[in-house]
């Protein structure tokens, strides 16, 4: 059983009485495992098991004393726990009562910090070159990230799935060679999640080929390996860089769709259909190749 920081359920089978509410921690753990990635599920469980009493006592006052980062993790955990317990309306009332918000910091400050990031830590392209020079075996993964703009974990999942299916001679179950498209939607449990949904990525076959003989990536070990080589972890910056540069070639709706930010608005849910956009793949390839060209690397005639 995953145990929370500073708290252990009183019943080894998972049920703990708290105030006037009983929480079956074992069932909650199973609920998390069904709906979230392992890392996220573990985090939600730990924070919920440590701070659940705030929800039970209906007192969120102490959350305003914590850092933005810690408070956000606690709120996410308590929100998930409240849904599991059927107390979501009470959770929303407490959020409103104590003036709590999901956003971290002022939006203006976030934009300014993003604009200053290249000045503070060097450009993304310089970082990519440094990583590929110091750890050449990471190039195929970075190529995939540069071409798709996926979230780092989604990129790893896609990368590992490509390796696995190629070994099993089943890559055609994921990659449509005619459309040169990774069909993430065929693996719903991996890519179609509660709040983050990625359906497709356009990728030339030449970008996939170097991945076939690579080893799968284990996130924690991978990051530790880079840290030992004194290389910063900036894979999220590739996604940000991709979206910014691709705005020259794609509309905002198209970028959001390809990066898995499909909102619940009427247009996206009821009308937007990428299959009707005949040149979407062409423009995506043109933009992605420009990113590769800026990195000054040869891709067997792709550029």
C-alpha cells in the first residue's frame, strides 16, 4: 500500500474513521490507479492521506499560509478525495469561502517569467545541442519531442510504445504509414486521460526509425542520469518552444488539438474535426522541420 507522508491508515485493510466520515484508503488508492498515472496517483494519495482532515473539518484556513506549489498539490488531492467521497460540492464551497484559486501567481508575472527564461538559462536550442552532444542516445527522443510538441511524459509513453510495438511487429496498430500519423487515440488508457487528452501526432517515418533499436525510457532513472551529467531538465521547454514556433504555421485551435489541450467548448466538442483540414499534416511538417533546421542537424533529406 502507498502510505501518505505523516499518516498511516488505522486499518491495514484500508478503512480509517476520521471525525464523522469513514475513508476506505484501499478503495481510494484503487480509484486513483484507475484514473491517473502512477506518479500522479501516488502524489494524490500522499497529500490526501496527510491533509484529509482539512476537508473533514471544513477548514481550509491553513492552506493560505502555504506556498503556492504546496497548496496546489493539496487542493488537487483534496478535490480528488472529495469526488471519491461524494463531497465535491462541499469542496467547491470551501474553495470559495476561503478565497482559494487553482492558478499559481499573477498571470502577468508568469508571462514575464516566461519571457525572461531564455535570458536566465539559455535558449532551448542551445540546451538541446548540449544534451545531444553529452548524451547522444537521447537524440531520438528529443527528435520525437521536437516534431510533436507532446508533454514529456506523453513523449516517453509514445517513445516506449513505438519500441514495444516495433519489437512485436505491431507498429501499424499505432502508426498509420499512409497518413504518417501516430494514432494515440487507439491507446486510450495511456493518452486519453481526465484532463489531458492527446489524440494524434504527425510524424514522418524517418523520425521513428532511429527509435526502433533504442531502449525504453524510465522517467526517474532517465532524469537522474541527466542530472549526474550536470544537464538541466528542460523537456517542458521543448513543448513551449514548439507551440510558440508553430504559431507561424498553425492556428491556435490546431496547436491546442495537437498538443492535447482540447477544451470543453461547443466548437471543439461538436464541430472541430482535423480530418477536414487537408493541409494540416503539410503545415505541421513544415513547421516541425523548421525547428529541426534551427537545430542544424541532418535528417536524411527531411529538411
